[in-house]
C-alpha cells in the first residue's frame, strides 16, 4: 500500500520566501522522509469528516503511520464512522499550537476500511509500538485497542495521502510544502 514518492514543492505564495525576512532566504521544502517521521512521532491527530448534510465534523484521535498511510479506529456508532460511510473523504492533521517552531502536517485522502486480519495485526503492532503503555498496559487509556479491532467492535481505517501539506513555522519564518501523490495504487 506504500505510496510512491510524492511530488514535493515549496509553495512560495504561502512561504516566507515570498515575503523575505531574516532567515527566510534559506526556506526550502520539507523532505517527505522528514514529514513521515513527524507523522510517525505524533501522538494526537485531528480528523475532519463531512456529515451527510454537508456540515463538518472535527474530533481528536490517535493514529499510526504504517506502510504509507495513517490508520485510526472508530466505533460503528460514532459520528466519524457514520460520516465516512456516506463520504470517505477526510483530512487528518497534527502539529504544534505555537508559532515558535515546528511543522504542522495535513494529510488529505480517502478512508478505506482495513478488514484483512493479517493487515490488522500489522497496524495494531504499529499502534502498540507508537503508543506503548497507553495501549499495552491494563492502566493504559486505550487498553484493549487491538482486541476491539480483532473482535469487530471497532473499525480500522487507512488513509493513504492523496495530497499532504507541511506548514513550517519558526518565529517569523514560514514554509508551505505540498506533497502530491499519484492516484495509481502500488501493490
């Protein structure tokens, strides 16, 4: 499922390169490998889905980057699951809440249900590696995560990026990197 390397470009319209400030002359696009590292390291994501009546629904969740896609789970009765049943387009975001530094990431794509038990086990292992005791410990806030997916109590989804964005900020120096993926799927 791993996507091909994206077309990566710095969008100067939204970067400090267009409005030079001290330090802005060195602004470059964020490499996709670095962006993937940020997605692997993030602990909290926000998902945006669209309700059947067109209103947006935004909620925080945990997600794991594995094999070229962000993965998350939800119960079948939750609003995001209902929204995805009608419109699988969504966006997942993560980042910082300060202008002092960091890179905010946005991944836009189509949520696809993961039902293959072998693939589910791979993704559960990725969650356990990323979140550790939060999932594996009986005291963990997401304890039972894997069992809920295995039993079918929670649905597991994968969102391979169609387009992703990296918004860098470091004081007054900003960057906007766009990653465009081909629509062709790899096996």
